[in-house]
C-alpha cells in the first residue's frame, strides 16, 4: 500500500515543473517514503529513488527521507540484512538531492541527540556531511564554519575520558569522534593550502578553520589527560587529535610561534573582526592549552623557530655536560675557594634561571636535580657560601624554600655527627637571620612567599625540637627574641591582615555571584579581571587554605617553644 501511494504521488509530480511543486507534495512524499521504510519495502523504495525519471523529484524532495533512513540505521540491529540497503540509500540521497537542503537537514539531525546518542549520529553523518559541503559551489566557508560549529557544540558536552581505561572504553565515543572529525576537516584544510591564488572565499574558509582549531584546543584538549609514560603516546587518541589540530594551524598559516607571538601583542592581527568576538571568550584558554601541548607534551615542538630550538638544544647539551662532570666528582670535594672563580658561581645561578624561566618542563626538572648535585659536591663552607648567595639573589619563593630545606639537612647532619662550625653556632645564626624573617615585615605578600615561609617554619620547628636550650648548639635560643620580633610576630600580623582581606573578597564575590556578573579579584598583589564568580571563589578559598596551613604550623612552633622554655626553666630551678 505504501509503495503504491508513493508511486501515485511521484506520477502526479512527474507532470509538474520543478517550480510548481507545492509544500503539500513534499509532506506527502516524506510520509509515503517513511511508511515504505516502516513496512520494510526498502528495496522498492531504493528502485524508485534510483529511477532516472524521478531525478528532479528526488533532487527537490528526497532530502526529507534522510532523517528516516538515518533513524533506521541507528535503531535497527547491526546484523539486519537491510542495513546495506539503508547505507546505499543514504549515499544515493546524498548524491541526488539538493546539497543546500541536505546540509541543513544533516545538521538538524546532528543537533537532535543528547548523551550517549551524540557520537553514533556524528560518526554516521560525518562522511555524508563532508560530501554535501564539497558539492556546494557557493558560500563554502560559511557552510564549513556552520558544520564545524554544530559538531563542536555537540562534542563539547561529552565527558572527557581521564584514564587509559576510560579512553579504551570510550563510553561516550568522544575519542572516536575526534579522530573522525580530523578526517572530516582535512579536505578543507587541503583546499586552503592548495589554492595558489588567495581569494576572499579562501581567506574566509581559513578563518573558519582557525576558529575551529581554537575551540578544539579549549574543548576537549584543555581538560584532557594524556597517557604516561611517553611511549604510550601513539596509542593516545586525544594526543593524536591535539597533534592534528596543531598541524592544521600550521597548514593554514598559523604555526604555534606565530599564534603565541600574535596573542602577546596589545593589538591583535587576526584577519577578520568576527573572530575578535570569539577571542575574548576563549582565546586565553586556547593559548594556555596550546602552550601546554607544545612545551610540556612536546607535540609539534619542531615548529618552534630555529633560534628557540637551538637554545633548547644548547641548554640540554650544557646540562648533560654539567651532569657528566659532577658525576665524576666526589661529594664534598669541591673547595669553597672554587666559588671565587666566576664561572663556578655562575653555574648554580644559571641553573636557577633555567629552573624558574625555561618553558620546557624536562629541562626545569633536570636543572633542579643538577643544582642539588652541585650542592652535594661542595665542602661545608662552599655550601654555606652558596646558600647565602642564592637566598640573596634568587628572588623566587620556591628556590628559597629549596635552599632552606638544604640548610635544614646540613644542620641535621651536623647535630647527628661531628659538629660542623658552618651549620652550628655563630655562623649558623648569621644564616638563620637570612631565613627567619619577612622581607617587608607584616606587609609581606604571604601568598607569593608561602613556599619560603612554610620552609622557614618547618626549619624553626626542627631546631626547637632537636636543639635543647641548655645545649644551644645552633644558637637558636640566644637569638629567639630577635626571631620572634623579626619573623613570628610580623607573620601573625600579616596572617590576620591577609585573612581579613580574602574573607572580605569572598563576601564580595558571593554577592556578585548572585547577580551573575563577571568580576575582578586581587591575588598576590595583582588584579585578575573578568573572572567568573565561581572561579574567583575557588581562588580565594585556596588562598585562605594556604593561610590556615601557615597559621597551623606557626601555632605548633610557638607551642613547642613554650614547652621547651618552660621545661628548661623548671630544670634550672631544681
């Protein structure tokens, strides 16, 4: 019945001119075609669509059958013998139908599903969508941009897998979709790169691809976790996706260095103003993601200019050479006089620069390990001299914390073994005054200096526990009043001021959150503008947690001091 009904509609339309087709004809054609599918007359429907006499009708009306055919493919059993006919019919409709109507129809189908239904639809329709866009003669860039934006919007709601097991299971199909999306995009990238004479349409297509790449850097790549160890990198689908996206950027004329340098300018030089609107919303996150992928994950790092790659190569070789030299040297064998030679002193200072300024994580970590190795090779006076030098010159809380930990280790060895005059008595007192103080008193930025402050408090706690007041091997107890005035009391005041400031900021942020506005927050003495209130609250609560941690250790140190001094006083009264 359904087949006869469809044939009747087609027979009536065959005598009409294309422009005379009525909206009623489209509805009847779709309804009859849907019934043919429901009743299982797929082979007869296929013959009707394939019939050359029906070419004009199928061109104008056939796109209405794409949705029903797609639903049959998604709902029917994969072992169903009719599936091959559904695929053949889908290909035939893509070949025969009006590409403009098909494009809109396919994008509507992609937008419909949610949750776990998103990826099956995308994987099924990417190839037909690609074919349809390639058939369009006009507004290709607009069509590519619309398709990529629709696809990205759907993929952006899928959860990003974090573990290797989740990646392999790919429950929501995100990894498969990312790989398929690369294949979908490649022909359009090749179209841009293969055009020897740039045109306005070509530049617009390049712009759409650029926006898609930046969107992909933000989602899913900004939150993606990459497999470790590195030898598993080739099996990581999200890492492969990242490499392809960075490759697309380079192919369309925006290699990584150009993107980063352009982003750093006060005035951007993107070609189309339309992109500027996108920029404020996501570009910073995209840039951060891109920098991480290149510098930390090492993806496409060969795109860096030769001068930067040369610098990396020289640094790496220099660190290898230093490591080789130090490993041939016995511990504590380098005399302190060596530090009077300029090149000897510039080595640890250079390592500190690499540790704090180098954008390449592996080199930063190696520099830290080599600085420790270098310290181990110096004699006691050399260690003492270097510690004083780096405390005065590093201007980095993390480096200062590292040095303070080394000072603690040297004191520990001295107290447990043969006393070392450089890490006990008057020499140590001089060093402790460099460590146990706040550079700007109560006004010191406690958040910025939190690493150093925590290391200093831990050192002080250790000294109070290990050195009895009557022994006073470290000189701590004779200097206690000065330490309290220069360090402990200003720290108390600074903590009270800092906590009051951040609690006020939290209250302000909570009020702003009710109004759903963007706001600014001052952290570490710097204002961070346009931060969503939820993110601001996280930053502020994190700062308060740091202050609470410092306060807790400070309270324990003062409690230990009180216990020790009371105990000594009681012994002296006996």
